[in-house]
C-alpha cells in the first residue's frame, strides 16, 4: 500500500529473501525537493533477525540506489529509542542530521 501511495515519486518496493523464504522488505522513493532517495520502509521479520540479513539487505538496496544514480544522497528516519535500527543505519554510514520528524530521528548518507 505504501508503494502505491508513493507511486508518483517512483516508489520501488523489494522483498528480501533467504533462499526461498521471504524474510523482509524495503521501500524507497524519489524525494526531489531534498535531492535524495527516501529510504522509507525497511524491516526483517522478527524470526529472522540477528543473522545479518538486515545489513545485507540494506546494502543491496543502497547499491540499487547507487546504480540508478538519480540522487547522490539517501535520507531516512527511525523511531527514537530503536537502538537496533540506529546501530544498523550507523553501520551503513548514515549520520544524524540534527533534524527530527515528531518522534523520529532523521539520518542521511551520501551514495
């Protein structure tokens, strides 16, 4: 539904698999007003967390953004207090911008 809602922003949704099993999904779309990709949704099913699948999946999505080459920057938000999300995004090279969107912390990364 979110991919459809952002269809005018060229949304791209991907299912993440381990072998034949869908274990998560990621979604990003164009954010021309910020000159960036918005990494909007990303999750790994709780049953498959802790195996490095989130890091591997996020790297694949970031590589897809690089390959497209439309923007040189990616932005995202995570809910304050979600240490796992914060740690993952920091491992990927995202940095806090100092901005907030309600209870969410804004991060960005250059591609």
